[in-house]
C-alpha cells in the first residue's frame, strides 16, 4: 500500500503524446477536468436536495481528432489499472453491440452532444485518448472527470464553451449520457461541479433551483484532506441496482404528486407513505414496503437538512459545528457504507471522516489536522491506499 501523489509529468502533455503515438497525428483539441470530492449530500439529488462538493487537484485529460471512417476508437489509461483500448460507433450504440462498457459510456456521450447540437451532426469517426493522473476507486470521480474533459474537447470550437449557460448544458448532457449508457450509479453533481465549480472553495449544488454557489474550503480550518481506500483501480458498482430502485421510487412519487421534487412536498414523509399504503391496499405488487419508503424519504429529508447546515457552518467559520455534522451518522438507509474504515480513520488521527460517496465508493474522506497529517500518512500508508486531496480548478479547454 502507498501514499499516492500522482505522476510527475503533466496529464495534458501525456494525453497529447499518447494520442500522437497512437494515431500518428496531433489532436485537434485537448481538454482537462478535475476530480471531485463529496463533502456531504451525495444521495439526495433526486429528492431535490443539496450536495456539497469540492474540486480536486488531480485531473483527467482528453485529446480528440477526427477519423475518415465511422469508428470511435477510445484509448484510456490511468494509475492502478491496465490501459483500455475499445471501439464503437454511433450505429453500434443504437443496436447495442458495443462490447466494452467504457466505450458505451463515451459513445453515448458523443451521441448526446450531437443530438443536443453541441457538436456537428456530421461527426462520425473519432480518435479519443483519455489519460488520468488519479485512480479509479478513490472516490474522486475519475470517470466523471473524463466525461467532462471529453465533452469540452469536442465542444472546443463552440464560441460559448466557457459561458455558464453552455457549461450547464454540457453538464446536463454528460449526466444524461451516464444515466442512459452506464450501469454505474450516477452522481450528477460531479459533472456540474467539474464544469462549473469555483476553485479554492467548495460548491453547494441546490437541486431545488439548480444553483451552484460557493462556500469556504474546509482546508481553511487547518486540515489536510485525504481519500483512504483498501484498494484502487476499479469503480464501485455493486450497489447500483439498489440505488436505481431508490431513485426510481422517488421519481414515481414526484410524478404522482405533481411536484418538481419531493423536497417541495409538504409533510413529504407521511404523504409518500400514505400513497404507498394506498397502492398496496389496491393490490399493487410493485409498491415498496411502507417502512422502506419511509426510510428512503426520511433519509433524503434529513440529509438535505444536514447539507444546508454544513454549508451554513462553513460560511460562518464554525469549525466545531462543521466537524460534528460531518461525523454525525446519517439517517437510516439500506446502502452499504465503509463504517469500519471510517471508525479506524477517526481512531488514527482524523478529526472528521465520512464515506467518500455512500453507495458508489468504498473509500473514506478524512480530515486531518495539519500538524498530525504526516504521522497519519505514515501510519495509514502501511495498510491502505491514500490520495491527498488538494484544491483544484474547473474543467477547461487546453488547446
């Protein structure tokens, strides 16, 4: 096990060099995007809640160039994983014959950019080279960073590519593509913050109105921030089906009550449970158990309130309140979380620790006082994989 500090060469230059080596020509465009880390609220987007994320200093870069045929050839490499070479096409996406899930994800994103008129409808064949300077499995959104960088590289010639409305559209397209073409659970706030986030602060994404606002970075409270994981190199997708069921139920409830989100619904917990009980009384076998429905909605309601309180504590610089909120247990839910690792990290010197993204990562985010950080690294690097999370910058077109 090691303390991962990232490669010494720039990720953008590596993407260009790899692209030239693979294709024999310089890329038409290159873009890069940051990793993202979750402070709190990763499972309340469907509820209309609040998610708080930061930008990480680690980045992914994507180089693209057109081909003369209709093949979309993808090469991807990063730490702790074997390089991936996969191909697909817009036609093979339609008939479901793309073999590699990564190719399905990115060909689906390209199709979404075409359909939403971000890139030309004449787009057919492409060479796509993806490099990353941080690993999968650290809870830092490596795949999301690649999504954002690919979309920006393809949209590089759009004169509005750096304007907030265009960035919001691109983030929405990225999330829609992942929802439609990936088997992994979606955390759409990662796309939003990677493309629209504020550097050196954390970003508060409020799904009630789609706003993204800034709050002071926790590092200003005298801590260093780390991702701690038992292993790296693979995304965590074991609970994707459970999360999809949960979110699907939230969507059904939203449709039934005619609101844009359950957060808008007064007395939402009791009203949703009453609706579920009525469905079961009429013989609807698809209705969940009322106790489970109560648990799901209550979790979203409570977690949203915790996110709002966390944002308030950050903005008022109340460090003790912030640490208490981060360390407090979430409302009951049925998602597996790395609770044992959280406890071990707290015992080992962190003043706060929580799952990096409950349900989609088995890593833990640890907040360690600056004066204790070196000893923490030395202790935990013996058994675990550590990645230090430094402040980053939003996605950008590089060339």
